[in-house]
C-alpha cells in the first residue's frame, strides 16, 4: 500500500472568520461579525419588536455582505 503525501492545509483569516480550504460558512461569519448564531439573533430581534419581514430583510442584508466577501476572495459559500 502506498503512503499518501502530507498535504498542507490552508487557513485564511478574512473579516474575523477563519476560512478552511476556501470554504466559508455563514454561521462562522455571523459569529465573527455579530457574536452569535442565527437562532439567537432572530430571537433577539423578535423580542425587540421586529416583524417577520424586517427580520428577513436583516438576514438578506447579512447574506449580501457574506456573498460579497466570498466573491471578493474566491470562497465557496455554505449557508
């Protein structure tokens, strides 16, 4: 059996989130930028009196920012 060559893993630190092998995760983006996961953010917005459409608009704005970062750096995005 042949031995495999060791492959150097590539980590990139962009916008406070750690990207592994050019795979960016929206969950990591939220934790780096806001400091919480989506469930906690959503619950906090509803507690503050936001409507469903306002919460969806907020999430869409976050997704646009995440998409922009991924396109600029050539990352594969995972939502």
